[in-house]
């Protein structure tokens, strides 16, 4: 990979809207994506009122 390559992942199996009951990210959760050889990106999920604008 090299800049400006784009990594398109699609929707993984087990996506929340397809679960029964449905499950969505909530404040306190963390979204993590890892690409071998590049690294890990972690994003905390926060409530809208916790965002400084």
C-alpha cells in the first residue's frame, strides 16, 4: 500500500442492524480497525453532548 491508496472493507458479518435484538455502538464503546503492516486505529464512541465544538 502507498498513499493515496484507499482500503474499502465493506460491512462485516455480524453487523448490528442485522442482529436480533439489534445492537448499536453506544458511548463508552470503542471501534477498532487493524491493518496488518500498517497499524491499529481506535476511536472511542462518545455521546453527541460530549463533543467540544
